[in-house]
């Protein structure tokens, strides 16, 4: 099998999830390349070495510029805080390396556009890691929508709840700093739900939102209080170009909820509901069902005929959150081999970022903001 040399930047949460995906993918899918874990990049040499040893990365770099400049790297995988996405991706694209970039794609739509332009100019394959598109139940929802099973979509409602900031003593991290993240809960969580909405419903027309920082200062590791500049919660409503309406709640203050992502689509012929905490299931209601037993049915998305499942286990043997990244890498490698665009790509990342920016703008102006076409 042909090999593809991967260089990863970022060694923590997403660095681990993506490393696992490169290792697992050739064992389960018939991929065109065997990923070679060539080099890992992080800022702290000691934890970087431990990370590389643990996952089998062959070498390390402590500056991403050096990693991107290496001739023995074909693909750069960006798993760092958001402020670094644009410079790393643009540099990698200019060197002709394929780029898989974590979400949100960038700090703002202008940066995202620069990334898209650089990727298009160099002809690389590019992808944004909106991994929830690759949950089999979401991919099935997409198929059912395309088959017209729920008819004309009227509503897309999304809630994304976490509770890790409820404690005011929770320490300050990069996610509290608008200069490093671009935004807080919004870029982190609404980025996913906006992408799912674009995937399943279509393009946004206009948005109107509100954002809040509930705890204004948090202690740093040395006990100093630092100002929180990134939103703790963002709520917004939207109009889509096709006439559907949307609502989106993202908060890190949803006491008791850990990573509760739930979307609901109501259409003229039926409805679909997905809940990440029960990610192997898809609720489906059809108006064409008849009789007293009409109601939401719970489809267990573990049959061979369901998206991605053929590569895994017999029916009913559920898969997990990490599999979404394995599916993402599988599709990315296929796109590279076939020289075909893979979605969600930097265009999708840019369009998503335009929506995120418009919500932030509307929360300041307290007015509806249209999305540039
Ligand atoms: N797809 C998802 O479900 C998902 C989930 C969580 C985070 N994310 C995204 O992944 C990205 C990383 O988030 P995370 O949770 O892994 O954060 P993290 O804080 O766990 O890890 C960030 C890593 O980036 C490294 N880093 C930062 N600046 C760097 C630089 N200049 N050079 C080298 N390394 C640098 C840090 O040292 C650390 O290893 C973010 O964009 C985030 O929004 C996506």
C-alpha cells in the first residue's frame, strides 16, 4: 500500500483523537494510503516526547514552521488553539501539503477566506474537522433528507450543552481568551451546530443572537485573576435561504450536562432527532405511518447498510465518539488519492465562520445580521 507522511501540530485533546484515527483507519477501512506518523509538533518538549512515544510518532518538532518546512511531510494536521490555524494552514498550503484543520477553521471569516484562497491556489486537498458529520446517524439523517423522507424542512433546532465552567473557580485556559480562540462557547460549540445546519438544511440567510460572559474573571494557575473575554454562552435564531427557521443554544453553563448535543429537524412529511449522548440512534417520525402505533421510531444505526458501519462490528455492537474521527480521516485520504474535494472543506469552514461572525455582530448591534452571499 502507498504511504502518506503525516505531521501533526498539537498534542493534547484533539492531537490524541486524530493520532488514534491515523493508527486505526487502515486496520478497518480499505484506504488508498497507510498513514505514517512521521512527526508531531508541540511547544513543550517533554510532554511532546511522551505524546510521540505513546502514539508512535517517529520524530518531533517544537516549532510548527519547521514541521511545515520538512520535505518528508505530505499532510499537515492542525490540532492547536484557533489563533494558530490560519498561519499554519496557509504556510502548509504554500508548501503544497494537504491540510486537515480543526474547527472552528479560524478566528474570523477574513482569516478563513485567506486559508481557502491559499488552499485553492496550491491545489491541495483540504478539510475542516467537523467530525459530527461522520457520525453514522448524522450521515443517515442526510440520506433520509435527500430521499425526501421529512419533506420540506421548516425547523432546525440545536442545543449544545456543557457544564465545565459552572464552577467560578475553574482555572483560566486559552478558551477564555478571545485573542486565542476568536470566541468561546460560540466558536467551540456553535461551530459544530452551524456546520450541521448547513449540511442538513442549507445556507443561512440571517441571524440574531445574544452572548454572555457570566464569570468575568478566573484564576490562572499561579492564582492571579485574569479577565475572561470569550463568551460563556451564545444563543441565536436564524432564517435559512430556503425559508426554514433555526434556533441554536450553546453554553458551558448547562449544569449537569457534559457534552449534550441534540438536533431536531421538523419537516412537512416527517421529523428527525439526533442526540450525541445516544449517537448510535436516530429518531425518525413519518407522517405516512398509519394506525394507532404512529410515533417516533428509534433506528439503531448499526446495520451493515448504514453509513460507515460495514467496516465495524455486527449489528447492535455500538461504536463511539472516536470513530467519527476515523471516518473523517478515511474520507480525507480518499479525497487526496482521487484528487477530489472532500467536504466539509475550507469553503465550508469559511461559510460557517461567516455565520459565527454575524451572530457575534448581531449580539453587539442587537439587530438581525444578514450573511454575505
Ligand atoms: N472536533 C471536535 O470535536 C473538537 C473538540 C475539541 C476541540 N476541537 C478543536 O481542536 C483545536 C484544539 O483543541 P484541543 O481541545 O485539542 O486543545 P488543547 O488545549 O487540549 O490542545 C491544544 C494543543 O495545541 C498546542 N499548541 C498551541 N499553540 C501552539 C503552537 N503555536 N505550536 C505548537 N503547538 C501549539 C498546545 O500546546 C496543545 O498541545 C481547537 O481548534 C478546538 O476548537 C475540536
